[in-house]
C-alpha cells in the first residue's frame, strides 16, 4: 500500500497526472523507451544505461 488511507477521485486523478508527467520526462531524457505493440498498446521499458544521456544538474543542486 502506497498511501495510509484511500484517495478520493481528485487525489487519484492528481496522482495519475503526476505519474504520467514523470514517465514523459523519463522518455524525453532517454531513460525509458516507449514502443507501440502490434495490438496498438504503448509499452514502456527501461533504456540501457549506455543509452542514457549525460544530464547536468541545475545550478546549485548536486
């Protein structure tokens, strides 16, 4: 269980939106690969470490 109590509809929608935003960022950074299967469904898989781009941290952050 991720949360100690049940989420209401608003909290669930927010959590799904946040998750999709993180997934999209990982795809944009090349850390996840998105492939469409023959059934039309989108599948995600981790990119190999050799494929990851070198990312620089924002100023003042480690």
